[in-house]
């Protein structure tokens, strides 16, 4: 049955969201211009004396026109256009919710006749990963962005105040119209297309597929499934957080444009500042969530790879942090105000540029996780250029209305140091975006008929690190000096207050450098700068607390940043590979192992099943393949379950217990997560303690071997383990031709290069899968196989049942053999065994120690705490000002 109704309803909601966004834009625009108001008066609003009347820039006071004050004092008329705009925007928000509900309903109910559900989900996925399916593709992520903007718009309608609402929400609604157009899916003629609909039927998306010519109503039984790398709980919470950060960049942008529009270039700062702080916090959390996802899901051994998509989000965050610092000094410095306007506008435009980079297909193969082009590149470019033109033209027109300072800021003022810090942040962001945009330069030159030879750096990590380290050395130093300036610890143009934290910094840094045998001068510089930031900001924070002043969110955030830098320094700079291959033998001749002077051959170790190997201070033993059951904790042996092909169920081959509790009896059907295989690796520490890690691998038809690490977290370091090569866990064993051995009891023979001894052949009544009756007979051989680590016992059986002979085979993954007892000759006393050999079970794995990486995650939490404190403080200040002066 084809469920077309829900798709039609979803598409109707898409059209409704687009139309209502346009209506809200037009109505708010008319309201902002003051057209069409009725003469019925509303309650009087008090003028903003401090902001609408007089603004102070340095030592120069500039009075706004009396006209603007008088206008603020005049009772505003009832605004029918604003009322229409509000209802249109509310209806738009409900339509966006309707689109999201319709799409999730299709995914959740496995309506694979829809292209979106078939492309991104499958019946095997649990509910949390069905949620991740929602935003795996472009349409779903645009919809997520739309949703957050709609939520923020509804909040701002209630909180912004009547004077800001119309001009600000006109910008909001215009952005929503552009975003809604991205999922509109309307085609004119054969070539002109607006948006890509998430509600296309499979037959509409793939009309030339032969199956639909044979059966127009064909519905696949299952979908292609979710990208294995996205089957992680961080992918359930990271994208919504990141897109909330994207949406929050629109709030200060809208306030800034509204302020310029209303000829009030300063007044927008106070209401926008809490939103800027909150947006920087959320966007930063989203970025670090992505870093942690990469750390525990990908296998490049870290949390940041300078991928163009990572850079495209990192750059707007840097600029946003720079913008909020300049907003803090805008009231006292026209330079700060002008810079705040430029950076606030740039933050949002960079978000749009990042969207264009990652979704237009322009990056090509430069990024491992950019979206493919859905034919929206032209539409995305228009989206970007419209807001660039709007912002630049408005700012240029209003620029002369921003007063200038009477004199330059002194090096002994807090405004100077905050501005310098913001400048360095902008330089850091420029270096990243300039390199990341190389594919864009090439496309522009190609459009003019030129051939460009520009290419991204061969070693992008080294390229970016070379510059970014020094930028953050400077930033760390500036945070220390700037905080002392901010809290007026430096007076009389003297820097003596910095002597004590400076001495402490040198002592602590010298000890760390000596103790850690640090020899790299770049590392030394970053360590000294980070410790200086810790000492200075820590001193300020203690002083603030003792003086009973308001807790300084800035000092806390800067302390967190310093901890993050130290965590990055040690975890990246002193990461140590401990899986050193000391055998002198090549593990693999593949390019990925042999390149860079056999780097991976030297840094990986080969583990055979149940054969201990020494690795650094540890003794490692590979204990076998494991799989996850949906209703059991931990992992179960893959040999204990027969996986049903093409399904997410299996049959228990023996009773399944965990921690003494029986979950499934032999023969039960149980639900599994069959895509992933976990490889149990036992670590024995020098003191005898044992812990197990379970690195994951999946052999994917589309993507090859996908390996994810398992990590043991310790206070001072992480043990990071992943598999580099494994036999395909879903492949059938390839057995070599049968070899036969006829031996007597106590004779010796060879099994797969191992010495084997036939110890005994004895009668038995216990044979798996065979019921031995009174008239039946069965014997079981005891074959002892010797290797360097001990011995293995194989027990092939010989059964006569109902005058039929059976030869149940005994298999050993450790030895790579299958043995059957085929004949018993009572005359000679010899027993004939049929033996097949195959590849023994093994893994190739890599293990690293990451020292002090927890400082990075702890520092992130501290930064978030600082931002949160600062956000609450600035919001309370704004609320108090609003209550004193009336609605803003």
C-alpha cells in the first residue's frame, strides 16, 4: 500500500510555511515603515534616555536627533500590519512543525515508497537512530534549521518589545522564506527548480529505474539504512545543538540590522548581547560535540582534522566570540561599535557561506563529510548574495551616523586590549577561511575561463596548526592582560600587578617543561601562554569572589579556554603509539600501510585469536568477535548466535546469560544490532589488573571497512584502541581442499602447521544437535593441538543413528581448522580424520595513549559555565533596564 496522504500533507505544510514566511516578511516590513497604522492610541512607552537620547563614545557625547526622542515619546498607534505579521509567523511555525512531524512519521513507520525514508533509514534502526535519519540529508537539516528559527522568532515576538519587533522580525521572516524555499521542491519546466522536497516518492525521484516500468507500485521491503558513522548517540544530539547555534547567530544579526535601519547604531547592543553570549555558547557546544563524536567514532586518532566542513563552522564561532567582545566595549568606543557591527553581520554571513560551501558540492572531494549537490547551488548562492548585499548596502548608508572618538584608545585601557584580542581572533578565522575557500577561488576563475592551479595543502593538519598555534598563544596572553585591565588591577600606566602571576607562570611552566621533557619551542610557547592565562584569570576570579562582586563569567570562560589549550597541547603533541610492531615483518602491503616509510606497518600490531602478545607495558589478547543484542547489556559472542541474513534478528545457539541472568534460551529468536562487530581485546596491566576494550568495525558495501575506537578513560590519559584490518565478519570461511590423516591413538600428526596428538576415542551420549537413542552409537575423539601458548582440545564425533552415519565437524577459529572423524577401522585400530584449513581469526589494531585529554573536555565545560554566567548576568541587566525605561 502506498501511503501518499502523509506526503501530500507534508508538502502542503512546506508550501504553507513558505507562503506565511513571505506574508510575515511583507507585513513586518510595512509595519517597520509605519504604513497603515490606525489612529487608536496604545499605552505610552517611555523614551530610552540612556540609549535613545544620548550615547557616550570615549570623552565625546553625541546627542541623537530630537526627532527620534520625540518619536519614542509619542504614543504609538495600533499596528494592524504587525498583528497580521505575528499571526503569519505563528502559522509559519506551526507549518514547520507539521513538516517535521510528517517527515518523521514517514521514517518511523518505514514508508519506503518515499525516497527520503528509503535512502536514510531501515527496519533495523532503533528509534534514536531514526531521529538521526531525520537530519542526515540536506532537506532534513534545512528543516531542523527552520524549526529552531521559528522557535526563536516566537520567543522574540514576546520578548523583543514593540519598538524592535517589526524591523527585527522582518529580517527573521525573510531568512525563513529563503530556508523554506530550500525544501519547496517546485520544478518549472525541465530545468528550473526551487528547493528539494523531502516528500518525493521513490518512483518520482528515480523515474527511470527499470523496476517501476515493470511494477509502478513497487515498494522496497527495506531501506538502505543510516550511514554507519552516524549510528552514534552524539549524532542524535550534536546536529540539533549545532543548528540551534546557527539559528542563534540570526538574533544579533537581526538586532544589528534593525538598529541600523532605525538610525540607532548603538541601542541594539544591549538587547543583542545576551543572545550573542548564548549563541556563542551553544555553537561552541555543538562544535565540541562534533569533536567528541569524531574522537569516539572515527579512527584518525583525534577530535579535529581541519576538514573544510569543520572549518566552515569553526570560523563563524571565532568571529562571533570576537563580536561579543567588541560589543562589550561598544558603549565607550566608536571603534568597538563599528567593529561590533561588522563582526555581528559577518558572523551570520559566514554561517550562510558555510552552508554554501558544505551543500553546494563545491568542495568536491576536499571534505569527507560535505553534502552532495542537490541542484541547489544557484539557490544557495542567491541566498548568500541577497543578505551580503542587504547588509553591506545598509551598513554603508548608515556608516556616517556612527560618531567617531575624540582620541585614540590608550594601551592602558581595557577597550584597547579587548579590541586587540578580537582582532587576533579575526585574523585566526581569516587564515582558516582563506585556505578552506581555495575550491571556491578555482570555481570563480573557471567561470571566467581561467584555469587555476591552486590546491589545498597536502598536509592540512600541519598547515593549519602552524598558524593557529601562534594565534592562540597571543590570545591566551591577551586574556590575562585584558582581564587585569577589565577589573582595573592595572592603574597609573603601570603593569606591576602582573609581576606576581608572571613569576608564578614562569615557575609552573618551567617545572612542567622540565618534568615533561618538553623540547619543542612551539609547545613551550603555548604552554607558557596557557599557564599565564590560568594564573591571571584565576587571580582575578579569586579577587572578584572575595570582593563580593558579581561572579565574572569572562574570567571563568578564559580559565576554561586555557585548560582546553593545555589539553590540546598534551593530547595532540604528546600522543604516543604503543602498538609498535617489533616483529620486523610487514603486516600488509597495501598502500595505506606502506606509505610514509611503512608508517602503519610499524605502528600496528597483529593479534591472533587467544594468543597473547606483548605491547608496551601491556599484555594483549584478542578474545574474539562480539555482537550486541538489543535487550541484553554488554556483548555476546558472535559464535553464540546465528544471524538471520537480511534481518535484525538471530537464533541463540546456546543459552545466553549476562551477570548470572538468563536472557535467552537456546533456540530463541532475539533482536540484534547486526551491522556492527565488536572485537574484544583483553589488556593485562603490569600489576596484573585486566580490562577489556571493544573496538568496533563494520564492513559496509558502500564505504568499505568502517572502524570506530573503544576508549578507556583514566584521570591522566586515555587508552585509544581501534582495528585497522579485520577479516570480513559476514563472509563465509574459505576452506582449503580436504586433507586426510589416518592415525592410531597417541600418534602425532600436523594440523595447520600445529602439532596434534590423538589422545583417545571414547563412547559418548552427548553430541550437539543429535539425540542418541538406545540403538544408536556415538564416539568422540580427543585431539590435543599444541602451540607456543599452550594446547587446544578438539573433539570431533562419529555417530551411527538409525543405520545412518554422521560426522559432526569440530571447528576452531583460533587454529583455523575444521576436523571430522570420518572412519574407524577396528582391524588396524586407526582413525581417519578429514581436515580443512582456513584463515585464522585475527585483527590488526592500533593503540595510542592520549595524555591529559580530559583537560580539553573539562575546559569545555568550564567555558560553557563562564558563558552561561555571563549570559544570565547580561540578560538580567537588560531586563532591569527594560523595566525602568519601558518596552525596548
